[in-house]
């Protein structure tokens, strides 16, 4: 049908359609689209991460690099600061003070960590099973010691341990009961272990309690219908399902034990004849740097301790993961 003037005025095509050529600009170009996609996927996330990355580099990476550089040198009377390579590290592996501190903390951790994690697990199971009243108050009461700074906690317990001025000694004297000498060489590790346990039981309890909350309620109800007791439910259902959280708390405890510093440092001021400069590896590195002015060797001790912490944590995870059922 022939086109009319009205159809032409309305803009209807009167002939065959023309194909769109690649030279005609329809929307943004390929380069602009790639730039927009890059900005959306990478630019905006890293823009928000930049403040953290800046602080992370300035206050962690740069000090670590500087400490690593220090550990490769040695200050000598003749020649000044001399590059010695790995000499400081080889000395650290044969240093009886450093190795003795690691052995002492290993013995400390073998006893203290199971006690602390066992108490945390018991309290978490009590909370999860609804066997205590005022659950929020109970949870807050056990978590509150973690909010107390470790220095304050060590000062407080050091006052309680005092043989001549401490309340425990006074109570024992009034009741004619023999009170152990908590600040003596034979009781010092037990005293520090009590402080650390008091501080971190609540923290580990919260981690384990959060893991218990994720256990499906259907499993508990099915076991209860079958006549299982609360202890059987905890042993056969709850504890196996929160083993990853248990592993996490143990690894954190191993790291914290090998890096113990605040509590021995405060006890050193209270009982200097019992706690020496190398009682723990961290305390030894601190005294090397700020008492003996051996910054290079102290940096090497710190990096060696970091390697020991990594090896100890990795070995524990490797052994537990290979065990059947863990």
C-alpha cells in the first residue's frame, strides 16, 4: 500500500530498515564500561579498606620489617652496628634462658589450658542446657573478668597473694589454717595459672556457648524423646558438634600461653627473687631490649618466639585433625 503524507509526518518508515553500524554511539563505550566495572568491584571496596590498610602497614608491617632488620645486625664496641646475618638466631636456639622460658611455659600450658577450657565448656553447657537461673547475670559474671585489664588483674591477685599483707594470709592466720605461699618458687606457676584462668574462662565460655547455640534443636529433641539424659546429650551430640570451636579456643590459648607477659611482669615486681628476667620468653625479650639495651638480640628472640608459636599451633592443629573423629 503506498505511503501517504500523514504516515510520513508521523515518522513511520517508508522504506527498508537500515542496519546499525558499529560507528554509531549507542551508550557508553567498552573502555568506559570496563572502568565502571573495575571501580564497582575493586575501587569502592578498597576505598573503604584504605584507612585500615594504611594503619595496618604503618603500625604492623613497618615495625616488623624494622625489627627483622635489627635482628640481622649486632652492636659491637669495635665497628658499631655490624651485619651478622643469622648469628643472633643461632644464638637464640642455644640460649639456656630462652629455652628454659619456653619449657616453663610448655609445662604451664599442659596443666592450665585443659583446666581453663574444661571449666569454660562446663559453664557453657550449663548455660545452654538452661540449668541455671538468671542466665544473663551468670554469663555477665563470668565474662566480666575478661573485661578487667590483665595488669589490673595481676595487681589485684598479687595483693591477695601477699604473705604479710594479703587477705588470704590474714584469714588463714585467724583461722589457724596453713595457707600456701603463693609467691614462692614452688607455687608461682600455680598462682599465675589461677590469674590467667580467672581472666579467660569467661571469654572461652562465650565462644563455646555461641557454638552450642548453633547446634540444631531437632537433634536435642530427638535424643530427649529417646530418653537420653542431659549428660548423654552433651557428650554424644553437643560436644562433637562444637569441636571446631573447642579447637579454636585451644589454639588461642596455646598462643597466649607462649606469649605470656603482663602477669609475670607484675609478679616480678612483687616477688623479684622468684621470677627472674627470663621467666617467660616475652619477659626475656623485653628485659633484653629495655634493661640490657640489646635491641638486636631482643628482636631475634621475638622472631624466634613467633616461629615457636606458629610451629606449636600448627602441630596441634595437624595432630588433632588427623585424629579419627576430630
